[in-house]
């Protein structure tokens, strides 16, 4: 007595890869970060940290929320990234 156990398979909708933005509360403090030194001779973990902050080019300026995780990442690569005064 075999039963037909065919299940309905639904496709999973995926988010598009481009345009990722961090969700930030309105009115929260922001840090302006400036990528000032090359990561060419840096260890792999520091290269990953720079990429994780969102930098893609040398000399780039980006804004990130002022929270402990971002501060820790900047502290890890403090010789490559500068926090600018607003």
C-alpha cells in the first residue's frame, strides 16, 4: 500500500543583492569614516574588517551608526580608517 506523498514545493523569493542599507533610527548619531591607508600588506582579518565596514575604494568616506560594534571595528583597523569630525 504505497501512498503518493507529493508535497507542494514553493519557491523562496530572494532579496536582490545590490543596495544593502543599514536600518538606523532617526535621530541617532552617525560616524563619518574615511579610508586613508591601503590594506595591501594588512593581515586577512583586517582586510575583512575594512570590507565589513563597507569600504570599497581608498579615500572613500562613508557614514555608519555610532554603536559599539562599529566602534570596535574601527578600533581594530585604526591605522587604516579615520573618524572625521562633523
